[in-house]
């Protein structure tokens, strides 16, 4: 039961209300899947949720998720031995809790973020500069030099190109009509407007061009171009168009069909993407051949989701805000993101595989400069990011920093797979899978919003005029009703923010669907479909390097057969690799996974951690989760619980040692570790018959 205290805490930025809150540590520590959490929220009284998820991150942080029986209340909590961060969704309201452990209590502030302060958020995605440079050739075989007849200045003539198809697929032959439009933005008549079209005939065959002629330039090498002429004078403000048709022959690899138009020195670049068919021709619930091949390279998690690994970096000013618990605050944002994926029906689990500070100023630098330098490694602080990304198998890279309050930005991301119909492999989108997130942003969905951009989503048709990687890859909102994760509610009157991605199959209240069917060519909004189509590729951006903990041989003390499994390992690099040797200057983590005997799930159980340090002259010792050490006489009756007894779930986790530096007494000797769980009611003990042995070195 959470206890509300009188008095107020210091109001955080963008918070409407703040109250001090206390909760006994044991209330949180004893929670398991299926258990009840009871808490008090001002104005709403006592609430109850049933814990539905109990898991751990690689760094040992614990995440708990639960909801009420009627679905009106939900809690997401991430905690470690020092702090706890929580989000409470209650009847359309959001409450946040930031707490610290002090003795037997967790004390902190409970507050509501001020959503209205975010009404003027700027656009928070960009097309990467190199991506555009790849699509827009910067030079011809020689300088484009033709006599200026119109003498038009920059901006006096607007040029547009429109393709009759949105995309072509590899292996497909098709005719494409290209329409050139010219708008006179000057105050005088423009006559004899003549345009040269470069590049497109290098990858296609001309079928029809009534207003154009094909010719070869007098350059070395010579280029085949189209020279097109407007038949009539172009009056001020008028727009005229001409078109031509080409046939594109089948190609086996993705490419861009480029078209560059010159009118004197004015230039316009356009391209049509030729990509792999990600969707396929089957029903919506069938994987295409392309996605089947991608999925075969992956291993699903226990929810059946693909796992996208993330490199989580943060700036020094994040540490100034959250101290040594910056990684736990970051993990809370991952907890919220994964819940949003689950609630939306998106088969993605985000997994932070590495947390570290980078020596780069956060709030002192604008988001756009910082994202550019992160993407291309143009700042010394990011010099090792590419190496770290490969080392930890990180599919995505996120840099957490304080939000720029004056700029009204909670984040910024590169938009992935723009107009590629979901083919993120076509133009190596993995090289642009970077984003920035304001760690103190009051919008809890900030992280998953930016990752949505990386995976090809835009905001909404109203805000951006179309979708991202697919025409329907965008958010959705209804005026004065709701806005999904990608849409900005401030653009839709008094719309409330709802923590799901757009989908016509989800209900956003008042009988309104959360999206529009993807088949609608103008208003289609189905981010859930888009994400489920591209997720396999994103999870394959880098081969996974974070391995599962190795299993140990297990036995029962009474000799009974058991189907339990126990995994136990030590690591000096946050779980990237597992080690059996540690030098004196290294710090190690030891973590365990218990796959409880099927006959014991739901029973009361307690865990035990035993260390045989006889080689160092210290005998047999026991450890509890408070860091206390006890002698052991070798008997079952003398076992000390690692933590209080609790109802056993199918999978249990123990974070035994974190950031532990070997004691001088252990140098040159092995650390021999046994772990076990016991059913107090029956005395049955399941233990590791094969211990973990870590040799503690005497030198570097």
C-alpha cells in the first residue's frame, strides 16, 4: 500500500502538480506476476493493479507492468537498488513517480506532466543529408552549359516532377509516366521554356514524349537526355505541364530511377525507388518471401517478438540530473516503449544492450547539429560509436540528453526508408538508424516516437502530407478526440494523447478507430501494419552479439527428477560476453535465470546464494540481496534466504553482484558460486550441481 505524505516536492520542469509519496521497499521487491499492487492517487483514491510482467534488463534493472481488471489503470515501473521510476495511466490521466530508496522506504515525487506546454513542438525528424545526396546526383558528365534565353533568377521558375507510380519492385517491368510541371513565380511572361532531362534514359527506354526529343550531349562521355519545350508562353502565376513515358526493365537489385531537370541553371532532382517487395501478394497475416527470409535469421523472445537491440548513450548533463541512475531512467523509457508496442499489437521488443556516457555537451547544442554529428561520427565523442555498435550488435543508436525547452523539442530522428515501401535494406537504412531523445521530456512516449521515425513513420497526413516508408506509415488523430503516438495532439484541437500506434483495428474511444485502412490511397494510417512489416529488417541491422547466459547442471537435494533449469554467469562488460577469469582492476556482474520446475510454479519459494571461498581461507559463505554475508554450516537447515519468500513464477531472475570489484583476500583464488531455490513448505531444494567458478587473478 502506498502512503501519501503531506507537503510538496520541488516541481519538475513541465509538471502541473507534485506530491511527496512513500512506499515500503518490500512492497515493490515482493511483487511478482499475478500479485496485487495497491496504491493511492490524489483525486482518485486507492487503485489496484495485477502484475502481468516481471522482467530484468541486461544491467540488472527490474521492470514490472500491471493493469487493473477493468483495464482503466496501468502501471509501468523500472527499479534498481537505489531508485524507482513509474508511470501510472489512470482514466486518461498520466502520473509519473521518481523515487529513491532510503532505508526500508522508497520516497519521491508523484506528479502530472504538463501536456499543454508541448503545444508548439517542432517537427522532429529529418531525411539524412547523405541519404539525399545518394538520391540526388551532384554532377553531370560535364558542366551543364546552355545559353540563358529566359534569364530566370533563382525562385522565378518552380519545377516539379511527378511519377505515375509510387514505387517499382525488383524483377518487375513497368511503364512509368513522368509529368514535368513549371510554375512562373515571376512578374513577367516566360516564353520558349526549354528543359533538359538527365539520367532517366540511362535506366529506361523511351516509349513516348510528344513535347520532347531524345538527343546525346556533346560531352565526354556523352549522355542521352530529353529536351522538352513548353508550347505556350507561361504567364505570371501560371502552371503548365508536359509528360513522357518510359519503360523500366526488370532489375535484380534495388536502385533509384533518377531524373534531373535543368532549365538554364535552375535544377530539380527526383527519383523513383526500385525496391524489394516487402508486403508480398498473400493475405495480410502472411509473411512475404522477403520477410520470411529475414525472420529466419532471428530468434524470437518469450513473447514471440523480434528483439531490436539498442545502444543507449547519454550526455554528461544527464548524469548531472540522474547521477549514477541515468541508465535506470533510460530503461524506464524503454519499459514504456515496449508496453506501447505490446498494447498496439506490434511484435517488437526493444532491448538496451549498452549504456554509457559520451563526453558531448547536451543542452548546449541544438538537436539538428547533434544528430548530424552522431549519425556521421563528426565529433570526437562519437568516434567509437560505430565500433561499439558492432561490438554490442546494436540495431539502433539513441543518444539521451536534456530536452531543449526553448526549442520545444523532445527528440529528433532520422526518418528511415522514406518512400521505399518498407524496404529498409534497399539503401542501407541501418547507417541512419540514429535518434536523440530528451530524457526529461514529460511525454513518456518520446523514445518510441523517435524510434517510430527510424522505422519509417511520419506524424500524420495533416501534419506531413503523407506517410513515410509506406503511404499509410503515419500516425492518426481525430479533432478534439485523440492522437496516436506519432501524431501531435496540439494540431487537433483538444485531442488527448493515446499511447498506441495508429491502426484501424484498435479502438480509441467513442467508437472511433485508431487508424484508417492501409488501402485508402489518401488517408491510410496504419502504423501497426507498417511496423510489423519492417521489424524483421531492423532487427537484422546488426548481428546479435549479446548471448544468453549459459545453463548449469541442476539437481534436487532429495534426488527427485526435475525439469528446472538454471543459467548463471559472470560478465565484465555488461553481459556482452561471459567470463571465468577476472583481474583485480575489473568489476564484474553475476546474474542468474531460474526456469522453475513446472510442478513448483505458483508455490512459495526462496532463493539461496552460496560461495565456496575455502581456497582463500574464508570457508563457506552465504549472501543476501542486502549485501550481507553469513557463514554456512553445510546443512539445509542452515540456509539463509537470499530474499524473502515469494510466489514462484515460471521464470525468475537474480541480480547477484553488480559492479563488484574482487576483495584483496580473493586475489589468486577461485570464486566458486552455487545457487538454489527452496520450497519452505516441503524443504525441497533445486540447486546448481555444477557451480560457477571465476578465477580471480593477481595481476592485470
